[in-house]
């Protein structure tokens, strides 16, 4: 039995597969996630419905109510389209994972699960921002291997699988983005 919160590894490059489902949206997204507490940023590169997109979440630039600056770079409707970059503040679906984020979120051990990508994992339940129930999966190497959440206000269920995890420093240039319109 797990008696304490595991400390997660910090700097990671991860392959992701996420599937949000609600009344307006149902698509599978795949791509890469770069988590870097040392840069206070998360970058998510993803492909979905013929689009290529990249989100840069800057956790050093937040509003008083906890929204995070997101620069979103999109190539759509085809690879030959001119890129579009916009920025706005959001409640990110991709959190910045720090070594003690389970402790800070007062996560509760929820049991052991068989993850189809990562084998046997522990699961931890928490309330993100005190409002959104999240189940976090942690593998035997203390890597976050996925999370699921339900956003009641949007009637959205999101399942995110993380695998092929590479632990190591994420170079700061990974977070260089072109200027965006406001």
C-alpha cells in the first residue's frame, strides 16, 4: 500500500494522446508535451482533425484568478496554410507538473490501476483549483503517466495518456515562440 505522495520527476518530454468528449467536441489529439518547472512553462504540440497546433503555457504570467497565458500557434486547414498565432489567458488542460504537485493539491491515494500504455500505476484523486475533479496516474518511476478530469461547467470528460517519457532538462529554446497578436 502507498503511504505517502510520490514526488514526480520534473523536466520531461512526453508523447501524449488525449480524448476530450462533450456536446461540442469529440476528437483524439496526439503530440508531444514538454514540462519544465525550471522555465515555468509547458508546451504542447499536437495534431488533430488535419490541423497542427502548438500551445505555450507560461505559468509565470497569470491573472489574479489563476488563468495562465497561452500562446497558440495553429496551421490550418492544411500544412500549406499560413500559420496563425494568438494569445489569451486560459485555465490550462495541461498543468505544470512540479515535484510536489500531488502534495500541494492534497491528492488522495485512490488505488492501483492497469494502464494500457504504462502497466500497473497508482492513481491519485484531487480537486484542481478546488473545482475540477482529477485522477492522476503515476507509474513505478514516479512519472505522471496520465490524468482524467471532468469539467462539469462544459460537460466535458478528458482522458490524457502520457507515455514514452523522457526525463531530462528541457532546453529553454523549446519555449521560443513567434510574436502573437493579442
